[in-house]
């Protein structure tokens, strides 16, 4: 699988409802970096994500746990704001 194919596949996994035709590979990489940095993963490039996924079979599970924590925190903040 080429690097661009990996970027596209990871983007599809992360943003299932986005329209890929409107985005360049660079835009997808930027969005993925922002997403993973926001969830607490300290990475310097999308290539590090690929390496982590290849080396650590539990990486996706760890990532999902962190994402759920962030989403819960955001939901709680929103609920407080609307209360």
C-alpha cells in the first residue's frame, strides 16, 4: 500500500462522513494531525501514526480510549454551558 493510500484509508476511518474528493492529501494529513494531537497523542507526522499502528497492535484501542475521554469532557463542558 502506498503512503497516499495509507493517508486516505486512515482519513476514511477517522472521518467517515467527509467528502474525500474535496480534499488533497496534504489537507487530509493536516486534519489527521490536528485530530490526533487533540486527543493527546504526541506525534510529529502522519508517518509516526503509521509506524505506531504497525508496531503496536493495541494502538487503535489506546487511541479510541483517549478519544472517548476527550469526547466525554467536551460533552460535559457543553452540558455545563447549556445548564
